């Protein structure tokens, strides 16, 4: 064995080598840290992509000197003057009261912004008379955070603190709202020459008063200590000083010379514009033009509360968007009932209470109507709807008028609880800046051909079609049969004593094919399947920017096979996805960075299900996946873009959007606040991006902003909240959509009912298709999961019933599939009729006795289809 030479390094050399390695390791770590920090900053802190979807408000219109138009044939008596006119309408205004009148040449009717005889109201007290004469009521906080209300009449118009200006196609009123803190124009100091010049011209009584108020000093005349308390004399002197040319500007100049600072008066400047359209007038309040003074902060405004109000001697009703729609009849005598009031698109969860005391039907449409015997006024919120609540009241409570209006939130506020020394207190936290959006309400004046709630719906549907929001359907024959299929569900299990969540397959993709085939054999040909829980962990799925079809269900290949199989049967498959409500168990979501926050304490917006004992809607009820975070609108484009990119290679018919069509919330993060109207713009942009992907779209809930390009709406409102003040429930929502978008309500096998026949008849009346929720496996397998509320979904138990109910509904509605619902009539407490534009009329009898209608007998608890091909 040859001897090898071994080279040994000295300890110094070895040390340098290890030192170099340490520097390399440290450098690598620093690079990694820098890369992570850069990713974090770009991904979260510097992400401004959402701003591209937010449109800046237009603000106030250009103003010019006002001049009335020549009115050869006045239709509204003086002091009203004409300021805009077109072929259908005339816009008049009273420059003494800021009251506006719209004369309709077609009907000869005049609609006023305020009752012209408000002072003669025998019900209203002085305050309510001021409200009747006001164009808006403004709620504000003062510098001490005490809230109060100013009305535009007593705090501006009656004081003469307003002016009018000309704008294109209309008129603008600029109101200075508030009481001037300067009561008397008697300066604390006046130079000798100025005082004596005024004094010489005073009346004898005013001179006596001036001698009491003022005293002479070396440098001029000053209000004496005695004179400062003599208000009667001060008032007399002030009145004559003003007549002799004393102005507020001179008063302030003299006060400054006297070394006295004048506190800024609490007040606001508000602009209200009136723009005349072809058959409407738009009232626009540009919030960005509001000026706040003296520490005041506007937080809410009631806009035109008595526009088109109906007197106690008139007949008719108000239409409100309560769920499917409701009627409040004029003078119904329900003055002890609560006023109708609902937030448009629901109250923002961030602004709401943690406790849920009632279940209400959401407002899906930002509109209301005032329907008289021969004419109707349709009010639609064109801008600012997400900040609005719609209210309505009947005559006899506060005044003699039936009225409906919108109230807008202009900045948020929260009550912060303070604890200490055994005591608690609540302090309001008010957002620094108001939401500078344009608030726009369009009042459309409908003629006799569109009178009543049916005409209102017909007009609005036609308008949405003209604006390409809705598109008429072709008559399709059989109505859709909707069914949700539950795929993967998270379930708690254990391995060697360690608890973890795994996916339980309630319905594989191949089993879903079998369900579709069995329904087809049962006679259900027009199927619409909404597959829930198909990717990223199941029903309560991980964030959807990177999508992976569940291998437990068969993976991407079997999902695409399901899509093809349903298409061959003549049906449609929709893959369900939730973007805005992110489950707490999501693995790829950073809740502290990506969740919307409260303004006051800065907590993240996190909710759950409602605990039936405490009524708190933040409960997990034993399953952490029930807790969800509200995704900040800032990050919505990121996740929608990621979802579309990761599913572009999937062969799918369409997407079912679980929350984009029904959930709308702000992000009150103080450093980057996104208000609800801005959030709406972001949501609309992402809905458009999904539609532009080429896939069909299904939405849940169906708020107005989500209807553009939508093919199906599930969970459409099929009833209304039973407010005491409401008199009737109507299918207003359905009348607008039918013939343009197919829709359905809640899954029938998730409803507890003691009168299924009435439920089915309601679906016939509302033109709604049936819906079910199915699982291939036994529903009891979900007993220990967060979906344990779905205890009756086993498809084998429901196939026959579903086929029977579908056949019953299809027999009534197939003849009007694709037709527009043009008239709905309440014939009696138990009898309804629904007319379609293809000549078909359906009578629905909820009563226990046969009824006569349209020359035919409608059997008890049944329907009768007449007209069209049924004759």
C-alpha cells in the first residue's frame, strides 16, 4: 500500500473557511428575508390594483346665472317658474321655498318635491311641518360628538341662507345649513369716526339703546359690561346698524381689531341638483361638494322625504322592495306599526350588530314606487344605492301624507365601549372623511299604460333590457330543474391520537352523473346542476386563486366527464365558488392582512353562524369551518383573476357564484378605507371579468348589480318580510326578471312546511322553478360536520317526490317559459292571476273552495292555465 501525502490546513485556514461559509449562509438568509419582505409588501401593502376599478365621482355640475324660461302656457301657479322643458315634462321651481314641481304633459299631472299646503296640515306639529317643507334632513355630529338633525327648511330656506343657479337641463339649489352664532351685528369695538357716523343716523329710541350698549374710551367706542347683557337694546341697535350698511364682514373685521376671535359657526353647505330627462327628473346630491364647518360631521341624509307624497284624501299604494316586493296602501291606519325601513343590499355586516334578532328578506332592487289611481312615480337609486336605506310611512302618524324615500349613510360611526373603575361608557367613533360619492335618485313619471305595480315592473324591465342589463329569453319549453350537489365535506378524524380534518366524499363526480341520469329517466330533462364542494378542500373550500379538483371525488378528468354527461342530457353544470366569505380553516389566506376591518378598534371582520341560544352570529357551533372572514374588496381582483387563470383549462359550462351576487361590504381599515359604494364598483368589475371568461354564470341572491349577463339566479326572494305596516306581498322581483333570467328559491328539501301545496302554488304564482339539494351518500354521514343542517339530502329518498313536484310545476309554467310576466292581480285574499306577454293567464287559488275567475272555475288549492296554446 503506497503512502499518501496528507495536506493539513492550519487552524487559521480552517477558521477562514468556516467564516466564509457563515457569511454565505447569512447572505442567503438575507436574500430570502428580503425576497419574502418584498413579496409581502408587493402582495399586501403596495397592492393598488383595485383602484383601477373605482370611478371618481363626477361632483357638482357647472353652474351659471339663473334665468327663468318663457312660459306661454303656465301649468303650475306662481310663485313657481319654469326652468327646463322637453317634449314630455316641465320643470318648475319656487325660488322662495326651493320646492320643485314636475308637470307631465302626457297625463296633465303635477308632482311636487314637497306638499304645497304643508302649513295647513292638521296632524303635523311645527317640527314635522318644517320637515314637510324640507328637501333633505341632515344628521350630524358636532365637535363634542353629540348627534343632532338639521332640516333644510328651518335651518336654511326660512333663514334665507340659500341660492339657486342654472345647470344644464335644470336647476341647482345651494343651501347654507345652520344657525349663525352671530345674533347681533353690534361689534365689540367701533372707531370713533365710524360709530359717530352711524349714531347720527339712528332713531331716537335706537340712540337711547346705543347709549346703554356702548361707552366711549380713548381709542373709540366699546360695548360696556352692562351693555353686553342688554339683549333688547343690542337687538334694536343691530337692526338699525344693518339698515345703515353694517355687514357681517365689517362686524368680523371690528371683532378682530378688538382682539376677539370669532368661533366658526357649526354649519354645512349642501348642493342639490335637479336634471330633467325625457320622462324623468334626476335629483343629484354631490357629496364631494358638501362643506362642513365648526367641527360638524355629516353622517346621514334623508333625501327628498316627501317627493311625490300622497295626501290622506288620495287612493293608491306605495311599492317597496321588501324581498320579492310589498305594497303599503295609502292611509292604511297602521300608525302604531313601525315605519318600513330596509337597507338596500342588506346592512353592511361591518356596520351591523353581532346579534341577529330577526330573519329578514333582503332588498335586491334599489327602487320604490308611489302608485295613484291613474299614474305612478317610479324612484330608482342610480348612484349611491349601497349606502342607502329605503323607508316608507303612511298618513296619520307625523303628518297627513303617505311617503317613501331614501336615506343615505355618508360616513360610518361606531360606539366604542370604555371600561374602568367599575364603570362602563360608550363613545362614538366617527370616520374622519365622508364618502364623497354622488347620490342620484331618478324619479320616472309613468303614464296610464304603466300604472300600478305591474306597469312599474314592465317599465323597469324594458329599461334594463334597453340598457343591456337583461336580455329576453327565447321560449324554451320545459322549465329548469335546479339541484345542488354536495361533493366534498370537511370531517374531523384522528390518527394516532392527533385530530385533523379530512374530506368526506358525499357525492363523487361519477355519482353525480348517475343522479343526473336517474332524474332524466324520471322525466326531468332540463337539469341545472350546481356542484358545491368540488375543489380546494370541499364545501368550505380554501381561497380559490389556485384551483384543484378534489381527487377524492375523481379529480379534473371525472369532473369534465360530469360536465359532458350533463350536456349530453340537455342540462347544464355550474361549479360553485365563494370569493368573499373565506372560511377560517383556509390554509392559504392571511386573515390579518386580507380581511376587512372595523374602523373603531380595527378588529378584523369575522363572523359565523347564528347561535340559537345567544343569537350571536359569530358562532362556530363546534365546527371551525363555520367561522368566516370577510375578504377585503382590495384583494377581490387578485382572487378572481387567480381563479379564472387556474380554471381556464377546465372544460366547464359555467360558474355558480355563492356570494358575489348577494354579499357587499366595505373595508374600514383606517389607512386605506374602501367604502361600500367603492366596493360595489370592484364587485361589478369582477362579475364582468367572470362573464367575459366565456363561461355561463349563476348567482345566489341576485342583487341588481349582479344581474348583467347572468343566466340563472338561485335563492331568489320568494316572499317578503312580514312587517306590520305592509299590506300585500307581490312578485315584483319576479315580474322584472321573468322572461330574461331563469330563477329559483330555496331548496325544497331544506324547508320545513306544514302546507306543501301552498308552497308549490306560490312557485306557480311567482313563475319560479323547483330546486333541491342532493347527496349520493346518506345525509346522516354529515351529522358530525359543519353541514349537519342538511339532514334530508339523500337523493334516493327524493327522486320520486322531486319528479312529481317538477311535473306539477312544469305543467303550469312550461307554456310561459321565456315569456315576460306583464300583469299580476290580487283578485281576493286567496285568488291571484298572472298574465304573460304570450297570451297565457294563470289563476292561482289558495282557498279551500273553488273560485270563479276569467269566466272559468279555479279548483280549490290549485291553479288554472288559460290562453295561448291552452285554449
